[in-house]
């Protein structure tokens, strides 16, 4: 290593140590954090007044100001502005500004809000809505077209958006058709009760009785079964019937179709097409063979982005390549440009002997190191080759990273096990940085064993480079013995673990999964019993050794249960073996089609990434080209009982 590089590394270590002042002030930082959590105002004021020279001292002052903003007395405007100026362009300034804006919104201080808002770098959905409301309250009608577009996209579902929408409805900028359109989309969602608010904004002459809406939502099947013969005379009655069909279809598309068939003639052509699009969408999610027919019956009716995607997947599931082509070409231009739809359109062309057009589409994505880029490259005859190890950094890059105050704060926060705050600081410091800075920062994270930041930071650089940082192999001394004992593929295990936890040993998901392999407590208990691990308790999941033992054992168990197929086992690891079996077809299915037609968004994305990761790890570990298509293979048919 060059002499200058060693010197820069020494400066990094020295600077970090000095910045934390030997960690001697850590107790004050932790005490301040505890004080703000418990609402101990006196302690927080005392600690903020001490102002010790610690790299995290701004946090103590930030916590104090946030505490003040939560009190009823007038905010200290001069102190707030002084902090924002002193900590300009920091994540703490961003967060304090957001807190201040929320306070002004609660007090309806729209002028003050609009003065502060422009300095916010990354407003969240709530504040974007409040900003539009503030503009509207002050008579700025340029917001109308902007809000209308958001309405039509069913965006901005936050409750803070409702005042803007309600105002535009009352002013006549959004009419009855707009309201019905939005209500339909809300009813066909996980939060159907939001439609009630939308319907409440309608003119009384157009709207259904909200009591009727409530009864329909409570029991949609009973509502349909009790419809009077003349229900179709009013739009409100027809819309409630449509809503009932939608709610049934979300649970059982075949049952919804059976009811729809009895009353289909009562609806107009557009309404029938709408129902068929809904049936096709949910039928595809449920694996109903008739889904393709339903989508085709929908014709050219306007569909949501999700419905358009599932129209393609329904055609894929039956491998009707003309249907795949038509469905992809029915998407928006932006959607067609996405790698998955570019690939499947190319496959559709290839299946119809349109090889030049297929090759042109493959070529657009073949250089992308992702699921569909790899598949496209293989169609053009290229396997994924072992990546060149690169990503060296200069002394100047290291010095820039060393001097960055946000990264220094991030490392101190990680040291104090304040991972959420540390991640915020880290990510904020990467905004707008060049590859040299990013690679140096990734290597800094790696040296400090903050593996997720090393990976995520390297992923911001050239996608064709820095594989040694993006695909780390930590904990190998724990993993390799278990992989050998279980007879597993090391590349697949690393690919799955990278996707599960990014190698964060204390990782814990919102669902309760824990550790490097994100083992659920119930799964850990079941696996421990299966492998004869005595004395097991849930706390053992936090131990990396036990976590890897249980995780790899579970991989082996579900692999044996799912045809020794890594695609099925990856889906089973994420969503449960029973679902992975159920998602098979009645005939053999190409592995890529199985992956693309998994009905859970999270699991579909997970399986693609795990299998892609496995190819990259195999190329790196084995130093030879790898085939994603070979790993995906063919999925065997499901049994008659697996429905």
C-alpha cells in the first residue's frame, strides 16, 4: 500500500478518536437520550447547558429543542434558527425543521410554514400534503392541477392530504366521476374504509347512504344476495354492488364471478369491463385459471399499474406469448422500459420467431447485474462472469471521508448502539457524493464491521464494479461449517443471508424475525426440536452461532420438503413452505415464470434477489461463470391437494 494511503488511514483513526474525545462523554449523550424518552425536562436542560466537546453534542441540543417544540408555549424562534444555521445541511437540521413545520401546521401558521418549507431537503408524504394545503389556504390556485394529478394516481393517502382534496371537491375542481373513481380504487385496497371519506364529500343526490356503505362493507356477499331487482336504476346502487363484488373478489375471485354472472347484464359496458379487470387481477393473485379469460374480457378498460402488471403475469402463467406481448404493449412507456417487462416482451418476440426484435430488447438490459439483466445476457449467450475485484481508494478520498462530520457522528452513534440514528446520519452524508467518496465510505463501514452500510454504500456506485464491497462474506468461520454439515450451497446461503439481514447480527424485523438469518421465534423453536437442540429459548436467536445453526438447518429442512429446489425453498423461507407449494402450477413451470408470478410483492422481489445474489456469490467463490437459468430450472407441478 502506498505511503500516502497509510498516512490517510492513520488520520482517519486519529480523527475519529479525537472526535469522540476518548468516548469519555458518552454517558452524557446516553443520559440525554434517556431524558428525552422519559420526558425529563430538567435533566435535558441541564445536560444541554453543559455543552461538552463531544462529536454527538448537537444531538443533546437537538433533543432539547424538539422537547420545547412539543410544549404549549411559543417556540424559541431565534434558538431554532441558530441551530439550523449552525448545523446547516445536516440530518439534525432536516429533522428539526420537519418538527417545526409540523408544529406550525398544528397551529395553522401557513405563512410561517411556507417560509420554512423550501429549506427542507427531503419532505415526507405528510409534509408535502401540508405544503399544498398551506398554498391553497393562502389562495395559490396553481396547486390545483398538481393535486388533481396526485388524486388520479391515488397518491397521497396520508390523512394530512384530506383537507386539500376536500377543498378541491367543494370548489368543484373534482367532480362526481373523480370521486367514484377514487372510491373504487380505495375499496380495492387494504384500507377500504378510506372510501367512506371520499363518498362523504359527494353531493347528496349522487352519493349512497353511508349506512348502506357500512352494511355492504360488513357483509358484501349478503348485500349482493339481497339486491332488489331494480337496483341498477341509480349509479349509487350500481357502485355499491360493484364495491361488494370487489371485496368478495379480493378473497375469492371465483365466488365473485359466480355472483357477477347472475347480474352482469344490469351493468353498462364500462362497468362490466371494470369488474373483469378486478376479477383478472385477483384471480391471478389466487392462481385461478380463468384469470386470463377475465383480463381479456376487460378489453381496453383503464387499469391501475398493478392490474397491468398482473395482466402480463396471467398470460405468462399460461405461456401464451402473443398474450404476453399484447399485455406488455398495453402498459405505459415507462412501465415497458422496466427490466422485467423488457425481458418478457423480448421472450414473447423470440417465441414468435421475431429474433432481431428480441435481441434488441435483450441488449437494452443485458449489462444490468440484476435478475432480468442476467437472464437477458444468457439469452444472448453470456453467462455471469466472475467480477473483477476493484474499488481501490485514494488518500484524498479517505481524507474527505475522515473530514465528514456526518460520518463521524454516524460511527459514534453505531458505537453507542443507536443504529437508527447512525443509519440516518450515514445515509444523509452520502447524498450527492461521487464514487471515490462512496467507496472510501464503504471501506470505512467495513473496517468498523457495519456491514449493511458497507453494502448499501457500495451499491450507490457503478453497478458493474465494487463487487467485493457489495457482496461481502463476513462470519465465514460460523457459516462455512454449518453449510458443509447441512450439505448446502455456500453461494445460496450467503445470497439468502445478504437479503435477510445485510449481515447485521442484532437485526430484528417488525414481525419478530431475529439475527443474521432472520429466524422467527416459532420457527427457531420448531427447528431446535427437529435437530435436537436442548435448552433452546428465544433469547438464543440473538447469538450469531445459534442463529446460523437454526437458519441453515431450516434451509436444509425446507429444501428437502420442496423438491430440493432453491427457488421453492427461497420462497418458502420468506413466506412459508406451504405457500411455496401452493404457488406451483398444475404443469411444470419455468423457474423465472414461477418467480415472476409469486403473488406476494415482498416474496417475489426476495426470491429474485436471493437467486441473483447466489449467482454472483458463486462466481466470486468458485471463480468461474455462472448460469442463473440453470439455478432457476423448472418447478414441478403441484399435487391435486395443494390448492
